[in-house]
C-alpha cells in the first residue's frame, strides 16, 4: 500500500510539472508572437527605449526626438481643446518606430490598440511613414474617447461614430468638407450610416473605399458637433455610460 501511494504521489507531481511547463510555454508564445503579447512587452524589450514617460521608440530611431515630443504635445493640445480636458494619458503608451522589420511584430502602422487584460492599456502605434500631427491627433482622440467610455459603452458605439469623432481632430485636406461635397455630389452619393456601423463594413475594400468612409464619417460628426458642441458630446458620453441606447442618445 505504501508503494502504491508513493507512485500515485509521483504521478501527481509529474502531471503538475507538465501542466505548469505547458502553460508557461503557451504564455511565452503569446507574448512573443501575438500582437497583444508583443505590445504588452515593449517596455521590457531591448529593441525599444523610453524617451519620455509613456513614449517608446525603437533603438537606432533616425527621427529627431525633440521634434517627436513637440508633435505629440501639439496633438494632445488639439485633443484637449476638443474635449476640454484629457483623461487618456495614465493608461496609454506611445510606440513610434521607423524599423520596418517591427511592422509585422507590432501589427499596425498607425492605430490605437486597446488591451483590457490584465489591466486596460491603450497603445498608440505609429510608423514613420504615417507620423504627422494629424495622425497623432486622430489616434489620441480615439484613446481619449475610449478613456471616457466604459467597456460596455464602447461596445455600443458604431464604427462611424468612433472614427468620425477621431476625424474631428484630423485636418488633412483630403478629408475636408469641400472634398466631401465634391466626392459625394453634395451628399447625393454619401454612404449610409448603417453601411459603416461595424468594423467589417467600415474597413472593407481598398484604401480608397476606406478613405471615402472616413470622409463621410467626418462629415456626419462635423454636422452633429456644429449642432451640439462640446457640451453635447460630453452629455452624450455620460448617457452612454449610464446605459442609454446609442441611437437614442445620439439623436437627442
């Protein structure tokens, strides 16, 4: 009986060790090869260096660091003026890079990626090919909007609203009101909101298709903001956090 109990104990230990090793291997693979895992470990990777609090660049970054920081400050100021204050900074990390080999690892050339586990962190990733004031302001607006909404409320907003708000701080000429009037024939060929309310619809097709939707989303929110203003936007976000249906809150 003693020998049987000993063998059973050994088997339990072996199973425990095996399961632990497998779990550690899975975690290591996720951290190394998944986009989420890679972004989460950027602050600990030798490929990156922190040049200011929350701002990381790749080693051997060729750009001017001071100009980069000034551009981020200008973009934050633009978003501050739009919302009246900023809430996104504490849980947001900037990743700016000019090493094309990192594109595959980071998975984005200009985007805001939200990771909710183990804690909510937003990663603003911008490659040098897209690095300018408008793109930074656009991505920071995404981060600020999401910082003001609960996880539940974020799931209720249509993609055209998310992108349309971000486009309010994106002043690129190709998304101007004049371009909207020209490309939609003063609205006759505008995209219906229900045709760009989900990511799969909004980001579908070629680059020109997506740009056209960005143009339409910007116009929609520009009209809404002209009518409701900053106060109306903040009230809308409060209603969404309180559980109000988006269409009801947006139309009120």
